[in-house]
C-alpha cells in the first residue's frame, strides 16, 4: 500500500536523522576522549560510517551485474556531498578549510578522481576524442588492477592520516 510505504519512508528518514546525530555525538566524544583532532575523526570514522551504506548498495549492485549503479552512485554521491552537503553546512555557518586538508587530503582526492576518470575515458580520447553520437554507451572500464590500487591507496592513506595527526595534534 502506498500509505504504508510513505510512512516507512518518513519513519526511516527521521531515524536516519536521529542516527546521524548520535553518530556525530559519539565520534566527537571519541575524538575528545583520545585527544584526536575532529578533522581526523571526520576523515576516518565519520567518512567510513556514512559511506558504509553506499558501499553496501554498490557492492550489491555489482554482484547482481549492475556495475553502472556502483559507478554512478560514487559519482552522484561525490557531487551531492560537495555541492549540497557542504553548501548547506556553509549556509548555516562558514566552514573553515584546514591547512592539512589542502596539503594532505586534496591531492589524494584529486589523484583518485583523475585515475578513475582517465580509466573511464581513456579509450574514447585515444580514439580521437569524445564523439557521443557515434560512441557506444560504455567507453572505458574500471579494471580490477585499478580497483586494487584504489583500495590499497585507502589502506595506505588511513595509517598515514593517523600518524600525521599524532605529529601535528593542533590541526
């Protein structure tokens, strides 16, 4: 029934909002308790926790053969987070940009984006440029080696992030 679906949707939305409050309170409490900068908690625990549902949806879609959902979910989520989430937060209160994010985190974010974009679009560019009218729907592939490199980059990045936080506790 439509009414039941709407009630479930609204209840789930409110539960999500309250769960997000608890999640932020808990992660901030951990940061204070262990003297970990909130920036690091945001880049690790909060980022991983809020991305877990996306990972579940994308993995489930990939296992069912709907890989395009996985890529579009990542791209769409990044666009939404940058434009809407950051935009709405900055409407309430200006968001200071930490020096560590510019020096340490932006380069990795940009490199990962460029690597994925290059692999997704390289065949089209090597064939003489993007010609949408005559091109097939698929122009590139996120290969298993690239996928492994992306996961390894995250595995290497997280300990470096924690190490950097210990060396520069004021950031």
